[in-house]
């Protein structure tokens, strides 16, 4: 395999930067953002907020879903606008049977 000098320097630079990061601080900031959104979404009608994994190092923080998407979508949009933010995208999905199974058996994702 052939690798250019530039690609090698870029890879080494990226690895050095990653090694120099304060991972504990980054993890704490990410956890603060997750807690903020969990608390904010907990007050929206028909939304249930749960932690998927108690391990903050995993990207399995929370599930947000609604049993009645119509009022929930309206409430989410109103909340975002009230906070002075702009909605960039929104996706509404129906859970699959496997998702219900995992929820009922509490085996996680």
C-alpha cells in the first residue's frame, strides 16, 4: 500500500491531537448536554425519556419516543422555537418489533 508523506503527517498529527485531549472534560461536557436535553424533553407531552446505558462513555444515552406523534411534534417544535433555536431536521419513526422486544426484555441495544 502506498501512502503519501502528507497523509502520514496528517495521521500522526491527528493521533497526537487526540492523545492530548482532556477526555474526562469532553465526557463531562457531553454528559451535561445529554442531561439538559433529557430534562427539556421530559416536560413535553407524550414523550418518555430514558437512559439506554448508564455508562456515559457509550453513545447510548437516551431514547426519545412518543405514543402519539402529532401533539408531540408540535410540542417539540414549540419548545425549540421558545428557546430561540432553529429546527434543522426532524424524523418521526415507528418502532420495529425488535425494538419493542428489547424494550420489554430490558436487554438494551
